[in-house]
C-alpha cells in the first residue's frame, strides 16, 4: 500500500535558524497537502501542491513538489517560536490520502 | 462559519466497555473522515464517507469498530468492546469536493476525542 515517510522525525533549532522537512511517497501522488499540528491541537491545513515541480510560498514558508510527484519539502526561513509544532504532509494517491509520519519542530528562544 | 464539532473531548473507560464518538462536520461538506492518531504519529484513516455512503472503510477493524453517517450529515464512531490498544485520539475531518471530485479539498479537523482505555 501507499506509504509516506518524513524526515527528520524531530528537529531542534535555535530561533532564527532555518528548518526543512522532507516527505517521500512510495507511489506517485496526484497532489500533496501540508498540515501543522500545534502541541495538544489538531492538524490545520497549510497548503496544497498539485503540479510537478510546483513551488509555493507563504511568508517564511516555502513548499516544493518534486518533479516525479513522489516527494515534497517544506522549508521555513528564520524560525520563530510560533513555528513550534508537528508538520505533516498528506499525499493523495489513487483514491487514498495518506498522512506522513510527521516532523516535530522545537524552536529554542 | 462553525468548524467541525466533536464530542466528547475526553473519555476514560475500562477495557471491554463500549464507547461512542460523535462528529458534526462543516455545513455543506460532503466528505467526512474518521482518523485515529496515536501519540507521536500521523493520522491514520479509519473510514471515509461521501454523503451517507462509506466509500473507504478498508482500515476499519470491523470486528469491534462501527460507524454511521445517517442523512449524510453528522456521524458516530463506535467501539465495542474497547481494548487497551484503542487508547488514542479519534479525529473527525470534513472536506468540500472540488470540481465534483471526491475528497479533493483541504481537510478541516475537529478538536478530536481522546480515549483512554484502562
């Protein structure tokens, strides 16, 4: 079945440093979504990527979808304490959406 | 616009007891999902509804789990009997179909129901 892995599992950064999480699917995806889950909260939608090689930006966040539509990345520039949480990718394959394993981000002030 | 509403937020039961969770999705959202989330892991799909039809229940342990979405609006998820390993957060989500294609929109999650089985 479809599997979606994320690395790293955990990341501690000093406030102001950059952060990147990578998402890899075992199968080709039709699209990919990214979600953020704050501690004790529920996943909240960030963005959806559909096209091969697509790049989208939201302020300090940059999202990429790989050319083969099997991988994606989220990059945060100059992290802030408000960026703390777990970031999940969710890949849509044939009639299925599979969430990744998540990357937990800790930001040290 | 009201979000996805779930109840109860917390439930503590002894093993072998039954438990039920309720979800009211965002108005107008055709697709409703039930996910299970264990600590430190990503949400895992249990069942997906299109209106009142369960279109994907392949991951639902049907020996003890059941779900329904009567009238295609709110939904209940039941576990009977509960086991220790069922302790987790049960998330409900809904989405609006884009261009008539099932489940293509962003997912809106409820706050979740945290189950502890003793």
